[in-house]
C-alpha cells in the first residue's frame, strides 16, 4: 500500500495537513455523492433498472468515501499526538498500550498507510505494528462499498454496449 513516512516527507506537519484537507474534501464529496444518489433514485429509479442501479452505485461510492473519511478523522488525532513532542513524547502517545511494554519501548517513529488506511508505530529494529487508531470496520466497509459502487457504474454501461451490438449470423463470410 501507499505509505507516507515521517523520514520521507518534507515537514513534520505534512501528514497532518493531508489528513485534515482529505477529511474536509472527503466530507464534502460524501455529501455530494449521497445527495446525487438519492436524487437520481427518486428522479430516474421508476423508469429504468439501469438508472436505479446507477443511483445505488453512486450511493455506495458515497458510503465508501464517507467511511474512509471517517477513518482519516481517527488517524488525524493520532498524528497530532505523535507530533506533539515534549518531555513525555517517547514512546509516542498513540503507540502506548497497543503492544507489550517491551515492544512499545522500542518505538522510534510512526507512519500512516493510506491503502489500507492505518497508523503504524516503527520500532528501532526495523519492524512495525499497526495501532487501533483506525476502527476495524473502516477498511473492509470502504473497500466493499467502493467495489460495489464501481461495479454498479460499470455494469449498466457494459450491458448497454452488449445490447446495442447487432446480432451477427454465425458462419457467414463475405459473398462474392
């Protein structure tokens, strides 16, 4: 998956800014998709199964974006706590209580994984562990509704394309 590590990024606040603006944009996009999906279902759903499927797909994408955004909203405070610093900053606050004390004492940094969404604590020996910052249901729900939404948008287009092809006669070649 795509990972943005503190050692690779420019500026300690970059991950926080990405999460913050991602949360704002994701919230707006969720609202737009859900409104469009409901409006399409009300307006066109009575006329065609394909239009009803498209409306459901838009709603599913709205749920996927919304749940992923919800997960980003959980990662943001973990990043802010990890970047807080101060006398009690090590081990990182979001990493405490997430593993055995001897493992937590080896935490040196963190990283945010975007696909799947996660907050990971990096250990001095090169290993890492994922914290519970992202609720367990976020990634499976976002992926399930995302795939269903894309499939729901693609299926009517594929079906329409197949039904618009003229039926050819098998075994006919050019006549001469």
